[in-house]
C-alpha cells in the first residue's frame, strides 16, 4: 500500500506554475479557514507493528520499522485540490476544495491509474518502483523534494512533537510530490 502524506503548495497566481511546497501543518499557519480544534498536519513516522520492507532499506529512521509516508500530495485547506460537485445550488456545478491526506491519497490513486494506462497494463504494487526512481538519477525531475516544515500536531492542551521534512525521503512527506509529466512515464517503464 502506498502511504501518502500532505503538503501545502505555493503556485504562481497568474500562471499556476509550481513555486514551492512545505509539509502540511496548520499549527503554525495563518490560512483560512482556521480550525478551532487544534492543528491539521501530515501524518508520518515509524510503525511499531510493521517491519521495514526491503524497498525501504537504507532510508533514514529507527532501525527495522516501516516508515510512512512514501510520497505526498497537496492537502492544505487553502491550496487543496479542486473538486466539481454537480449537485450545487440552483442546478449549477459547485467547485469546492478537497483537502487533507483524504484528498492527497486519491490524487495518487489517479496518478497510478494514468501510469497503468500509459503502460497498457496494471502496474500492481508500485512502491518498489517509486523507491527505485527516487533513488536514481531522475529523482529531482520526477519529484518535488519537500525540505521544510514538520508534522508536529497541536490539540490543546497537548502538543505531539512530529518529524521535520528534509532532503530525500522523510517521515512527513516521503519522497515528496510528483512531477507527473516525468514520473508517470518512468513508472510505466518499470
């Protein structure tokens, strides 16, 4: 199973071109709408139940535990995915945001479905291929490496210290977010 973390995307207002991303975390954010019940942040960390799979050998982390997430997608409330709801008021379609990792995970499912089509076959379990691509020379072309932010979670009065994003794989955004134009053909050839 591909585990997906969250980011907050910054894009050019005029062209929509990618500028940067940070780990998704509303604890220190001033975005609207702001949650009244604490923060929202990317999940991530290391399993206490599942062993590290072979495709994760060599990534940073505590010993033999499965690290998550593997990858990430935009999850922020103010920059999340646009979803068209055809049941809008007065019979007009309504465009609304889809947010959180609950939006980022289906985004990745759609990307994998496009890679399946490009390959003209089901790719099946893609995690080993994603890790191979990320460890190879095409990493910085196929992924946006998220190196700032963290997933510390605040739920007053408690604060749960998370992990920082950093270069390469990290337990907040995994390998990062895709540049689909580069990643999908690489996956299709895997």
